[in-house]
C-alpha cells in the first residue's frame, strides 16, 4: 500500500505500478464511485469497442417473431404496470 496526497486542486497521482497493472494510459476517463468509506476508480469504458456483427450472436431469439404491434402492446403494458404501482 502506498500513501498519496491530495493537491490543492483536488488531484491525486495514481502510482505508476497501479497504472501499469491496469493498463491505464494518460487521458483515460475514469468514473469515481463513492463506497461510503472511500472512492473506487473504474475505467469509464471497460470494454473494447465492438460492432454489431461481432456481438449479434448473443441476440438469437428462438420462437415466433414478434410484430411491431406485439412490441407496442408489451411497452404499453409495462407503462401501465409502472403507473399503477405508483398509486
């Protein structure tokens, strides 16, 4: 464990061994998550960019295709359920 200091501008320097271990290069965007007793830093985009053709296999649907009307009705039902749960 290494101790680091917070600057007057609210900046900290992440130790090189941690940046190297996580492959964090200059300019990487991080998100800060408040854990209650500290802050967790995570990459904003932890997954590499992909195109639809690379991941479309996980979208396979087995069954009768749904119509636009079927989808509209499902959305309508979902909205009604949410609305009724509020009352």
